[in-house]
C-alpha cells in the first residue's frame, strides 16, 4: 500500500467522526506516546528490561503500525503529502550522507 493510499484510508476513517483530527499539539503527544510504546517493546525484546508478569505480549510490528498511523494523522491534518515528504528525505540522505559511512 502506498503512503498516498494509507493517507486516504486514514482520512476516510477519521472523517466518520464529528471531532475529526485532533489539534497538532494533541497529535504530536499521541505520536510520542506511540513511540514510547515502541521503545518499550524493543527494550523488552532486545534490551535489559524484562516485561512485568502483568504485561501482555505486544508485537513490534504492531507498535510501528501505531506510530505510522499517528504520523499519517499529523500529515493529513496539515495537508502534507507523505510520498513527497519521504522522497525529499530519501534524496537528502543520498546527497548529504553519500560518503558518510563505509561501503561494503
């Protein structure tokens, strides 16, 4: 699924609700919460922190999906084309970091 299709699907889902998109400050807070959940799960799987006995099993992929959903909400609310934004970021990396790391 392309980012454009994802943005459309999220917009259709949000559009069913009277409240619509949250304010940007509320959305960024939700994003930070989701990134925190992702970080916690990565730490449980690969770091020194072990889960509490009361904590359920979560998938890292599911947490990444939640982060993406939150990012898409922010982009949609601010009318940002994520395909375009990602391509700009990729182009920047290729130009700026082309000689930064040792090649294989």
